[in-house]
């Protein structure tokens, strides 16, 4: 109730007043601009001037759309995404190709359409501000200017005119009870005008989101482009990690193994030379070291292979997650209920998501237990990881959760995090069953 009563004088409504005040003349000007430019450009289309004029007109309309989005963000606190740039323009070569790319800019044409269809909104803003808000303020303050008015209001001919507000024939609001009645009516009028203005602005934001923002197809292309870039970066990072692990780990162990076996071979070959006897102790030490290095190299290669593709996934996601939970630093309960087996790529992504989430929980949240579940809902694989740690997990620009978000987006998946401060934390990863 307090918010409703203060709505005409709130800061948010103040921004809406300013937006409506600026949008009313811009709406009329935009309508005239579109009509004139299209009419002139269409009339001159048989010459080389008409089509470039239309292209320039829609280009300027696209530039104006940026100003409109900024005004909506600052005055209405409504964020509208910026549509992607005209890629055809950047790829076009030659005058005719550039002209075709400019005329084929759908975002610019949608900006033109917004300028054209918002004309009724401009009329509505002007009507609400002038006949609604201003008239409501005059009625609300009626007792003040009625009390200050001169009761002996005579014109130049000496005719007495009533200074009070008149309703009908002979009824005047010329007393304090009647003046206060006008104030009540003015308040009702003012509140009605404010909420009509809010309704118009809401419809305006719907139009802006539809015409000045990216379409679903454009948003989809941008998401695919971003996810493809992340996939390429992840693949390059994985290859660099594998190369580093092989160079610093298994390769070093195998080099040491070759050197030790070479020394042992030299000892064995030297036994037939005059004055040389076989030193069994030294040879046994060399062979023991070589055997140890061989086992270490095998273990490192096994760990490296597990990081690329866990062997437990060969038996299905349930066995792999069970093995993962058994190696966890905290007690983890596992529940897997899938009607069908997902594709190999989806199983791998789900496995590494679960591994990353359990590792992050044990490292940052200090939980006493965790729960891991996988179910199939509406043709989707839904992986849920819950823990009773301290909470506060967020998907930021860096960190494990940001990496998971990029990983699941490569297959059109989604990531939802519910982690209030103090816990518990619940992370839901939704993936398709097939890539």
C-alpha cells in the first residue's frame, strides 16, 4: 500500500515521467522521418539516388535504436540486448555489394518499423502527461489557487465573474468542503494517469525488446558462435595440458628408463672384456630403478588417459559416477535413473561436470556430505549435485562454475545454481541425451 500511495512521486516514476516527456516529440519526429525518407527514396528508386537514400535512412534508424536502448536502460531500468552487427556489410566488396548488404540489414529495418509503429504511443504519452498528470495536479491543488483567487472578479465592463470552478449550470466549488472534494477527484485522476502511463511504457518496452533487440535466430547464432569459440579454446587447452603432462611426466620417466637400461646393457656387454667382471649389485640396482620408472610411467599414462576419457564410462554413467563418488574426499550418495543411455559425448560432459562440482564443493564449501543424482526428464539428462557446505557459489567470469557453464553450452545445455550464503548449495546441469 505504501508503494502504491507513493507511486506518483517515486524515483522510478520520475524516470518514467522524463522518458514519456522525451519520447512524445521523438515519436512524432520518428514517424515523419520514416514516412518522408521512404516516400522520397521510393519515388527516386528508378534513379541511383533512391536506394542509397533508403539504405542511409535505415542505417540512421539503426543508430537511433542504440540511443533508444540507452534511454530505456537509464530512465526505465530496462535492459535490451544489442543486435549483432551487419556481418554482410563487413564481408561485402564493391559498391553494389555494400548497397545490397545495407538494404538487407534486418535489424535496421526493425528499427525503422519501431519508429513507425510507436506513433500511437507518442500520442498516448502526450495525452497522459497533458490531460492526465497536469490536469490531475491542477485539480489536486485546487483549494490553494481557489483561496488565493479574488472573489470580486469583474471584467472591464463591470460584470462579476465567479472565481470558483463551475460544474454544470450554476454549481460552483466555492466552499472548503467542495474544494477538498475537487482535491480528492484530482488525486484519483492523477493516480489513474500515472498507471495508464506505466501501461503505455510497459507496452513500449515490449515493442523495444521485439524490434530493437536481437531476434531468436540472431541470439541463437551468437550463442553458437560463442560456444564454438569456447569449444575451440577448451580443445586447445586440453591439447596443451596433454602435451605438458606427457613431456614433464611419462616422457621424462621413459627417458630415465632408457638410460638405466642402457647402463645395465653396457655392464652386461662388458663382462667378456679382459679384466672386467660382472657387477651384479650395480646391474640389479639399475634394473630395479628401470622397473620403478616403468611402473611410474604406466601410472602417469593411465591417469592421463583417465583425464581424457575415464575408463569407467565404458560401463555406463552410473558406474563412472559411483567410482567418482568413491574417490571423493567426502561421503557422496549417488542415484542414477536413466531410461536410455546417453551418447558418449554427453556422458563424458556429465562425468566431468560432476567431478568438477564435487571437487569445488570439497575445496571451497567444507561440506560434511553431498548427493549426486542423474535423472531423465522430458528427453533431457538432469544432473544434480547438492552439498551442505557454506554456500555462496556464483557463476562468475572465472573459476570452475564459469568453465562448466561454457562446457555445457557447447551442447545446448544449461546450468542453474542455487547457493545462498550459509548453504546448502544445489547445482543443476541439464544436457540433451544426444549431441
